[in-house]
C-alpha cells in the first residue's frame, strides 16, 4: 500500500470488532509514531497504550461516555512531556508534534488493516488521574485502535481549489 492509498482508506472508526490486537501490529504502529518529525527534534510525545477492559471502560466515561472507546481492543493515550517551547512563528511545538505522531499512527494502522479514531472530547484531568499521568504531562488525545467493524463512509472534502492558493491568499 502506498501513502496515498492509506490516506484515502483512513476514516474515523467508531465500531470495532472484538478481535485482539497483535503485539507485532501495535509495535509497528508505535514505531511509526516514534519516527515522526518534531520541532528541534524534541520528541516530546509519550504514549500510554491501554488494553485493560476496565481501564478502557473508565476512559470511555472520561471521554464523555463514548462507548466505542471501551469497545476498541486498545486505546492509545497521547501525551506531551514539554518545556512548552514556542517556535518563532508563535506556536508551541508540542501540540503540533504530538499531532504529527498521531497522524503517523493513523496511517500505519491502515497499512496494518486497523482503524483508529482521533478523540478530542475527553476530560484530560480524569484521564490523567485514571492512568497516573503526572501533573506536568499534558494529555493531548485519545486514539482507540483495532479492527474496524464498519465500512468507510464517502469522504466529504473541499476541493483542492477551495483550500490551495498560489503565491498569495485569495478570497
């Protein structure tokens, strides 16, 4: 599979089969995250992989009761250990760098026949308390991962002409 195929096939999976997630596939997915680029090569990302069913259920409650979080055989909790470095453009590195690593996770998951969903609706404090994450570590996102039990819906995207301008911003 090439990268564009993975991008085209990726969708937000909210229904998972009850299959176990093989360690070898999870290792390759996490290796993709490890190889992601980061500003100043800070590599501020850290990940807690949650497989325990009771803990996944508690995470689903912390994620505003979204049951598909508990249904997935694993949940990757993306965190940042950060010095809160601000790039010269005015943005902090860690949200961007962790997001890049999570995007790499989603694409490698597709390659492995897996599906993911980027979950941003959750209580970071509750997740941190559940997983024993220190107060100085920022919980950035949750990503349930497993075998999809749904078909990809058609993608609704703006056209390239609506999102890309040449040389100058165009209204």
